[in-house]
């Protein structure tokens, strides 16, 4: 059993069976371990990875979920972000077979508010592409976990070879890229207007353009659906000054509220201090620009 509750807090991104609390508790019970250190924070996404079943689990005697890198703008995988301690990290290492079966790695993941977090996750790194069929019970663990978190199951179905590979193809814009604004033509090339939307955050007047920052307000904007997201975000990254040692904006993944329901999209957050700028209280750049 667990010896101490004093431990450094850290984060873990789960995308497989650990989306199901009961499965984790059963495994811990079998191993004589304390399960309470795995504390779910909420839904999250990891950018650039597809969900696959190219790993054969000897313990489950069937395929198991894995993350395979393809690149930003080409894929993203939903899951859950957890807070863990050192004891639970070591238990997860044991459960996932680190470092021989799955290797524990640190990756950036994104939560509903658009914040980016460095979190542990487990990836089986292999050149093997063979599909290993998982058990029905294992599939349901993942599917039920995604549905409980109100996350789409399309990436799971694609990994199971039930559907074609989905695309992470939404972008939320709130400034000069919107319709009627000076850079609207950039969105007409490679994407189509999908609907109006809003996201959690604070909007600031940077001068010729607005900047979105994390906060408890609401930012209003537009959602676009890309025909080729990989090509589109290369261009948008350049326009927004994203990347490098001193970025102007950071690209993240965030939950967007729309008239068509909730969806997840790429969003560009202002990456520099905002204290010297005035906040746009309405959260609406268009109305502020009139």
C-alpha cells in the first residue's frame, strides 16, 4: 500500500484504458497498490498524434492503444489530463511496462481553456504498423471514457479501422482574420467559414490587432473548417509569429462553444505580457473596431 502522501505533484495524459476509473482501481487492487493518486482534471488533447492499435499487449492478449506521431495539422488525439504524485507515476510505469513496452515521455497537451501543459504519457515506439485487434471490453473502456468526457469517438473509430482517418480541421479566429477584417482573405484560401463561436479567455487591444489571453471572460469570433489544415497552419503560424524563442502568439487547442454545439479548434493566444494593453470588455474585436 501507499507509504506516504507527501510527493511532488505532476501531470499525466491518458488516452487508453485509464480513461476508465474502475479499470485502474481493479489493476491497483490486483497489485496491492493504492489507486487514489490518479486524480482526473478533465478532457485534454495532444496535437500531432493519431490513435492506433499497433501494439500487442501480452497481459490483455490483444491489441492496446498507442499514439503515433504524424505532425501538427494532420492529427490530434483526445484523452484526459490527470494530476499524479510520484507513487502513482511509479505505479503507472509498472502498469504500462515502462521502459520496455511503453516508454514514459513528456508531451504538451491542451485543456478546455486553451492552456498548454507539460504532462507524462506513455508511447510504444516501434516501426511496426500491423493492426492488433483489441478486445470488445477494452474498446468500451476507451469509448465510454471519451463519451463521459464529452469528447468525440471518431479518432477511436479510425484507430480501430472502422472509419477513414478524421482530420483535426477547425480554427477559431477572433481578430483581423475574421470576415470584413483586413486579413479575411487568408481564411478564404484553404478554409471555409463554419459558424460563429466563443471561447473562454480575455481579449486585449494590442493596437492593429487583438490578443487573446487566458482568463475567465468570453472571447467572440468565428470558426473555420480547413480543407488542408497542415498547409493552413503553416501559413497562420507565420502570420501570427508562432514559434521560435520569442513567439508573438502560441498555437493551442481549445474548446469552442458554437450554435452547432461544442467543438475543439486551433486557437492562437497572445504569448507576451498584456499588462500594458487595455482589455476589450465585450470580448468582441469586431464591435470594438467599428
